[in-house]
C-alpha cells in the first residue's frame, strides 16, 4: 500500500515521477493507493494512472461550500473541485472518496450547509462518497471550541434536523461525524478569552490582506462571531480592572 500526502500530490512532480516508475515496472496493479488531495484538478495523466492501481481511496479536503472552500483553501475553485470529484468517481479503481472536513472557528457555522451539500452530491454521484471530520487545534485561536454557546445551540438544532432527515447521518461513519461535531459544540465556549479573540481578529486581518480576501464577504457566518466578540468585549462592558476579565470570559460561554 502507498499513501500520497503532503502539499498537493496530484500536481507534485515528485509523486508523478514515482508513479511513472511504478507504472513502468508494472507494479501499480498490485498496490492499494490512498491519495490525500484538495481535489483542485485531475490531469489526464492522473486520471489514467489512478486507473492502473489495484484500488484507490481518495481523501478530499473540503472545508466548505462555494466561497467558504475558496477562502479556506487558497487557490481553490469550487466548480473545478466539483468537476474533479466527479471525474475521480468515474475511475473504476477508485472505490472510496471521503470528503474530509477540518473544522475551525472560520467554518464551524457553515457545517449544516456543507452536510446538506454532501447529501445531495452523494445522491447524484453514488455511494463511493463518505464524510469524515477533523478538528483544527493548533493554533488554538483558530479552534472551533472558541465558538460562543449562542451559536453552538443553533448548530446543534440544525445538526439534529439533518440527522433526522438523512439516513446517511444516522448510522456508520455518517453518524460518527455528526456525533463528533455535536460533542465539540456541547463543550464550546469554555476556551473563550479576551486575548485570544483579539489575536484571532489580528490574525484574520493579516490573512485577508495577504491573500486579498475578506472574511466578511467570503464567510459572513464567521464574521458574525467576530461581531459578537466585539459587542461583548466592548469598552462599556469591560470592567475597569483586568482582574475581573475572567468572570466576563465565563459569561461569554453562556
């Protein structure tokens, strides 16, 4: 078995050279291959080459729908990503395509939209597609665990409705994904503090300036979290002594 991971394997000269050698040696047909990719493109070389392995599993990093994906995965084009996923599913040796979502404070609020897109896409493209989830822990300022409980409660209701309506999310890996997200939401709000939220806002401003993007335009749901932080930590709400700030932080979790 082989696992291609690191940078973007399907545009990497090194991975292409390795694959060419495996094909030339007629070794690929004995190999179970797993490819971790952002599904940004699939060249004719890779379309043909993947079809010559014994079996192929694709792990596709999809963190949001449309503009959310394009914001979080620099260089992504949503329509091109969809076309790539469809092409991959048509390769006979590809037996599994897992949509692998990494949740952060940026995209946690668009999870319901992502799950609904996945269900519709899977119904159109077939059962090869699965859904798995991971959480971003480092740097801590980007952790979804900092989500205020106000928003967490709304998301829990939305997840419950989706699970009720969609069989896929009531059993197996689908149920596991929803249960993991729900567990995160139920514990959210406990790590919110003034310094980290300000650091997060500064980080986002630098990120937006560097890539010529704007969180407020690309993922407005995330911007609402920032607005909540600003309202709560406004000067009129902050106590005159910093020793009382932890009490305010605890209240934010409520």
